[in-house]
C-alpha cells in the first residue's frame, strides 16, 4: 500500500495535467475530429460539446457555475460578524493558509511567496489589525522551492514583518498539504490558549480547508470560523463575463483542482 501511495504521489503532476482543464476538453475535440469521416454525426456532436465546453468553462459565468456545482461557497466576514466575534470572550487568532511559493523571483533576487499566498497574507494582516488578534501562517516547503531550508512560513514571516510591519505570532513550516496544515497548526495555537480560529484562504479553497480543520478542531475543542477572500462581487454579470478570459481560466482550473482534492481526502 505504501508503494502504491508513493507511486501515486510521484505521478501527481502528470495526473493533474490529464485531469485539469483544458486537457479533457481537448481530448474530446480530438476524438470528435477523428470520428468525422467514419461517424460524422457523433464526431460533430463531440466537436460541438468540446468547443462549447471550452468557451463556457473558461468564462467567468462558467467558472462560477462550476464552483457552485462542485464546491460549497462561503460568505465574507462582514463588519457585523467581525463586531460580534470581537464582543465574544473566546480567545481568537487569525490563521492564514499558504498557497505556494516561487523558487526564484528575479526582481527580488530570490524566492518569494506566490501572488495567491501574498493575497491571503495581506487579508490576514488586515483581519488581525481590525480585531487586534494574533496572526499565524501555515505552509511548509514544496517541490517548487527545492531547498528544504526555505519554507512558505519563513517567506511569510519576512513579508509580514517587512511589507506590513506586522510580525507573525506563529509560523508552522512543515505542512505539505491542507490536512497537514490543520494537524500541525491547530495544536500549536491551542497550546497558547486559542479557542477560536479565523481561517483565511481563498473562497475556492475554503471547502477543503474547512473539512480538514473542523475534523482536527473537533478533537481539540476549538471553533473554526471561515474567513474567505477572493469572492466574486454581488453585482450582476456583464457581457464580458460570458467571454473566455485568462482570469476565468485560472479559476476554472482551481475549482477542478479543489474538487479533486476533496475526492482525494486531502
């Protein structure tokens, strides 16, 4: 069993290439094209499904629809909710989940957090200041960094102190995935008396994060409050939201990645 799990882990990059859009839809297009001479109608049907699927999946409307279908959506913490949390006696902390790091950012002359991680950290700093709560970050090393001495949490410590002048109280630097984020960071916070955790991550990632953290928190008697970011504004869709865009392509891939993560239990 261990050999099988190791083999699957090693194959993860290849499996993701095959399973994440646009690969499945491109395969559908190729299959449709190969059937055109022998079976015109099935071939045309597959081509039509592939083209429409690519267009819809890579539009903002399609990405949001896919998220509603595959993932549970969270609500932003509005001022009223934050005021209520501040008024309650439980000791509260803000915990930011890492979203990856870059092995080298040429403009900085070294490794750096990915933009997705910096976005989460910025919101975490804002929340911590808004409620006068201590701030933590969870994120270990990764294949992108290659150097095991460099971790997401270490890079987050630097960014929080240097860019926002808000040092981290906790920096969990061993977790390789979301489930490990929960298993390694929550006991650390509990030992410092934390009873409630405001969990910061992107809205698309929140379903998987909540499942992992609430599973661990139940055994520790802690409360997990989702603090999602990157949510879509409540305004109505415009014409351009029906047109494929680079931002929608990234979101669709992220949604499918998170849905696969839920299925895989990580």
